[in-house]
C-alpha cells in the first residue's frame, strides 16, 4: 500500500499505452480495455481516498528522495475529495461512452486515460514543476479530445484551446520563476514555510499569474472564450468529463497553491476581494451568455462559467477569518458546490446528448416534444436543472445557501444579490429548455433520419433509416437517473457525504498539517 | 439546520388548513377534468405546496413551499392549450414560443424572481439571527420580504403576471391556481413580521386595495375582472399584516394578524366560489366576455344563487363571511385615512362584482341558444357547498377565527354596511346600462414589467452574441489585462 500515490498516476498511463497497443491488434477490444482500466483505477482512487479519510495523509517520495530535493506525491484530505470526483467521473464517462457507441474510436479511450493520468497527477503532485508537467499533459489530451470529431471547424477550435493553454503554461512558468527566484525550492510545502518572508509584491505577482494560468483552464472571465466553441466541437462525453471533472481539478490545483503554497489567507488577504469580483463577474457574464445561447452544449459551457463564479465567490468568503475551523466551514460551501456542479453538469451533458442524438440537432428550440420522445433523459434534465439552479431541497440549494450566507458575512448584500440574479437568469434559460421539451410539438417517434430538421416541421420522421440510434439505452438511463436522484436526494442527505467534504475543507484551510505531512514525515 | 420542522397552529391557522384542504380538493378535481390526466400529480403538488407553507416551521421549508407552488403551477398552466384571446396577449415575446408556453414561462420566471427575493431575505435574516427558525424579522431583511411578497401577491404595479396568467388560463385550472399563490405570499408576510412592524406595507397595500377594484370595473373579461378583485382582497389582507407589530400592545398586534388570516380564510372561500361560478358560466357560453353575455338567470338558477352569495360575501354584505373579517379588519385599523381607502375599496369591489353578476346573468345579450353541456357534476356540487360555507362562516365567525369581539359585529356596523352597499347598488342600477356597454378593457401597468423584460432580454441577447467569438488575437491582451488588474488590486489594496 506504500506505493498507492504513484500507482494513481502510473496505472492509467499504463492502460493508455496498453489500450493503444490493443487498438493496433483488435479494435473491438479497446472499449473493454479502457473500461477495465477505468474500473481498476477508480477502485485504487476510492481505496486511497478511504485510507486517507481513515488514517490520514500519505506521502510518496519518488525514487526515495526526500521532500525538498526529491519529487513528492501527496494525498491528503483535500486530495481525497478530488480523487473521488475523478473516479466517479471516469467510470461514468466510460460506461456512457460505451453505450453511446463512442468507445469504438480507439483514440477516445486512450485520450480519456491520458487526461485521467494528468488529473490524478494534478491531484497528487507535491511540487510545482510536476504539477506543471501534469497540467501540460492535460492540455495535450484536452486539445485532442476537443478536436477528435472529424468535422470542418473542429480542428480550429482545438487549436484555439491550444493557444490559450500555451499562454496558461507561460503564465504558470512565470509564477514558478518568481517563486523559485525568491525561495529556491519548488515543493509546495517548502515554499509554504518561507513564503511569509517573501516580499509581498512577489507573492502578489505569483498569485495573479497562477490565477490567470489556471483561470484559462477553468474558464475565468474573460479567459473563457475558448470554452463554448470547444465544447460545441467536442463530443458530449468528452464535454461531460471536461466540465464535470477536469475543470474541478484545475480549481483543486489553484486552491492548493493559494492556500497551501502561498498561504494567501495570511500573506495576501487582499486576494479575497479580488477573487470575489472575479467570481461575481463570472456569475453575471456566464449566466447572461447562457441566456442568449440557442445551442445546447454552449449553454452548458456558459453555465459552467457561471458556476466557477459561485465557487470563487465561496472561496472569497474566507476574507477576514483567522480561525482555521471557521475558514474550513466557509470553504466547505465552495467544496459542496464543486461536488454539486460535478454531479449535475455530468448528468446534464448526458441528458443533452440523448436528446441531441434523438433530434439530430443541438439547437434547443428544435427539441419540441422531447419530453415524450426521451422521457428519462428529460426527467433527468429537469431534476438536474433544478439542482444546478439551486431550487430546494436539492443539493444545489444548500451549496448556494451556504455560499450566500458566508459571503454575506464577509462582503455584505451585493454578492448575495448577484447570486440571486444568477438564480433568476439560470431559471429562465433552463425553463426555456423545459418549455420546448414539454411543447406538444411533433416529436420524432421512430428512428430518425440523418437530415437536420431545419424548421421543426415533421419532415425528419421517417420510420427506419440506416443511421439509427445506438441500441443500448439502459445504462445511460441508469446513469442519468442516478445522477439526477443523487442531486435531488443529496440535499437532505448531505450529512452522508459531509465527513469527506469536511475533512477536505479542513485540510485546505490550514497549511500547517500539510507541511508537517510532507516535510515532517520525510 | 433542520430541513423540515412543523409550526404550532393557532385556531385561525387551523381554519386556514381546513380551507386549503377543501379548496385544494375542489381545485384538483377541477384540474383533473382537463385533457391532460398526468397533470393531476402537479395539481396535487400545488396543494401540498400550499399546505407546506402553513406548516413550515423554518424559513427554508417556507422557501421550499414557494418553489413547489411555482413549479407545479408552471406544469399545470403548461398542460392546457391557451387559445389566443381578443383581449390582447401581453406576455413578452420570447423566441417563437406558443401562447401557452409564453404564459407559463412568464409565470414561472416572475415566481422565481419573487422566490429569489425571499431567498435574499432569509440569507440576511439567517446572518443576523444565526437560525433558520421563524423569528421576528431583522430590519435589514424586511425590505426584501416586502419586495418578495409584493410580487407574489401581485401588488400594483407588479400585478402584470397575475392578470396575464389568470386572464388566460382555462377556467378549470384557474380555480386551483387562484387559490394558493397570492394567499401564500400574504400568509408568509404574516408569518415573518418584523419586530417593529412593516414600515410602508400598510400604505402600499391600502393604496392597492383602493385602486385595484376600480381597474376591475373597467374589465369586460370575467377572469380579468375577478383577478383585479382578487388583488384588492389580498391587499386588504396585507393591510392587516402591515398593521401588526406596530407600537400598540401585544394583543392588538395579534388581533391584526388574526384579522389578516381570517380575511384570507374568507377570501379563499368566496373567491373560489366566484371562480367556480365563472367557470360554470364560461362552460355554458363558451367565452368570458361580459359584453356578450346575459339572460343566464333563467337557465342557470343554481349558478345565480351561488354567484349572489359569492358576490355578497365579496363585497362584505352582513351575515356572510366576507363581512365578518372585513369588520374585524376595520376594527383593527386606527388611521382614518386607511379607513377611507378601505371604504373606497369596498365601493369599487361592489361595483366590479355587480358588473360581473349583472353582466353574466342579466346582461344585454340573450341566453345562448346553442346546446352546450349543462355543466359538470363537480361544479354543480362545489358551488352550493362553498356558498353554504360562506353563509355559515358569516353566521358563526368565532368558530373560524377564534376571536369573539362582540363590538365588531354590532347592529351599528351591520346598519352602516347595509346603507353603504344599498347606496352602491342603487348607483349601479343607475349606471349599469352605460357601464355594461362600455368596454375600455384597461390594461394599465400590465405591460410595465413584461415590456421592460422583453427589451432587457433583447439587449442582453444582442450583447452576449457580440462577445461569443473566441478570437485568439484578443486573448493575449485579455490575459495580460486580467493579470495586471489582479496584481494591481492585490498590491494596491495593501
């Protein structure tokens, strides 16, 4: 069990190689190998998270070189939450992709395994340079996932993301250069011990560069412009994973660097009002763009932009708190929101994918009668939408409520009003989807022809054509149903997952245990 | 934070519970007659939402009840086709939705906006009190509650949603919809009274109570007329709520709240009765335009009798339930100005309801000759049942309210009410010919918010479409600007 942290990175990487070798021999086995890898890796992730929650953190020194010199991989209470998110997101995506017929493309499975490698690495990396390596691995695999479909402008959108991500890399390295010049170390825990003596301006520049760099990855306004076109281009499964899982890991990295590495709550309290403004801008811009959006996946992309704003607002609410426990209580709200968004956004992408496949169109206004044509997908869509809008008693309400209460303590009424405004706007655009889905329109009943139905008239309904829907419907329905019901029931059932979340919040809100874990234990 | 806690109920609240159950049953039965059978579930959920708002022992449960009401009403409205009406669709045009969708969509958005204001209020309340239990409101929260309740109870000028929805939905779903939403808004305000009382709510509500009936008089659509009367009655409830928690002694405060709840009980009963009568009439004649009705007294004596009881209760005729709670409210009111406003309201309500009754049953048009269905069983049963309850409530006010104030129901009060109503009746008989023929169909203020909303929506759409292009050339600039701004913010503040 001593080698668990490194296995978390090595296993998916190994399966990625294995999958590409199998693809050369027998393409039909690719899905199976990918799925096996996903399950094994998820089991490892969950076991690790369980062990950490039970026995405390683990440190793995690669090559047995101790911390300040060698490379360390760290799993603590904060990491364990994200390990669970990766595990669930990966397995669910694999099941969904296999049932939606996406797994036949060998590259998709390989890329998913690669991005999971990168995300696991981001979660466990204990020093800034390894974090950078995994971020870059994530960039490469994300670009390929975006540009995977062979359509006209898809490559352009992947390329745009690549440019954005390179800029993100440059900013990251800039921050690393500043920190390395000041401290002479790259291990996050080692930086944390000396960051108090650094000039404040250096900390500020490093923090700003990290925010800009990772902000590009998780779509911080105005660096979100790559996201909607990229999601439109990418497949729905890839989108669900990128938005539901990958985006959370970039937030994880940012929180780790800010709270553990730079100890911003002590060295740079002015960061939190700044984060608040960024978060509120994200909420407003994301929701307004979503309001104007007629296309399904772009809508969800903008909704994701807005929810990054909620999470940042929740983080900003620790402003002025000096007691660790109180800080943990505030950060808990942001972490619940992360969990909520991961759950609901994945469900929404899956549901949208089903309806898009049925209607052969991702234009929302063409989904007339979707509720009758795809009842399970629509039910899941409605429940998940209620949760993500934050209607009680879903989990979304509780995270929104906790964020609003804590941000009211720190910054007064205006952020609460912005959160309320966001609720109204998001209710408008999801109600619009619901209205079209419930419309007594001409739902296509049988197999759908390959043609796009331009004006919503019945020309597309022709009994059987060669391009049919995938036969396996059962598992996606189960997945969507589970996602929606968990989102609904986790509101009242929040105490069940609270131990994990509270431990994560406590771990991120104080740097000392982390330093003791990495440097003290050796 | 407990998710669901149950409040203790006083006697008048228990009466509310009974009335909610009764009216809810009538409403669900009424809705389930419609073409969509699955909508019964939503109708039941609507009733559950209303009941939950009575039981709710904490703020979050109360918010849940608001949301349940909004979403279930959305489904109920959505389920039945709304035909275009000559009286103008005033809902903001949203893309290419049909009329039913637009009405439902508009309703939902307004209700969610009210719920969000309520959310803001309870965030503020929780932040000061550190509990979600229902306690006296802090002053910082009361403004938000007033705003939320003003939308939920359709106080003018936020009444557009109610008129466009209630004026458009089929009569059988209107019986259900009109029963809960606004009343729950007013009752929520009654649950959450601030320490020093609401400031300004009395005057807002009294002004609305005085103005709304006169807008009702100008309607020729039955549903819209009754909707305006409903607004006036709910405003009267809010007058009672606004009077509670003032400087007066505790007993007077409690009496004001009891009066408000008592009026809610009576209002739900006779308003549902009126909507049931309207539904019977609409079923008979096939439209709801008072200008082209009349002569129904011959063929629908039951509806006429029930309508007379309903109208009598609505205008506060003695020995009917509306009188008892109105007198209790007047007893609570101390300011003479508010008393005058309430009298203006009574006169206007009387005129509007006379117009309704006179136009439908005795109006200029002759009775329809076409053989239409004679009305369904549930209508024929529920109308006399509700009428009977209205009479009993008028005769036994203490049973419902738990308040025995002999002074309130004195001979002098009965006499003055009789004189006022008789005067209005005489006045109505004098002007009925000209008023029944006139058809101004006032829509004042109904478009104020929806028009603004449509324009805002268009502007936002235009603006957001403009920034959708992911141009890599602007990226470097944006990134640099962001980082510099963040650095400046960080360096500048400390």
